[in-house]
């Protein structure tokens, strides 16, 4: 996990915490969007890491 992913994880956590405090639907949508962004970034980082491993083996 790199710094950008860690920053996105913190942003997701803060968005979810904000939603739980307010209970507002708009905050829920924002938290869900942050979750989806983090998931996409994590999958891409994992894919790139595995590609580098394969490249270095051969």
C-alpha cells in the first residue's frame, strides 16, 4: 500500500464517520463513492504488483 492509497483510506474512514454522525443520505452516497474509489485503487495496485512479480521472475 502506498501513500496515495493510505490517504484514500483515511478519506473513506472520515466520510463514513461523518455519515454515521449525521445520518444524511448525501453523506452516505459520498462515503460509498469513497469506498468504491479505494476498492478500485487497491485492485489496481494489487494487479500492478503481481505483474511486476511475474516480470521479475522471467
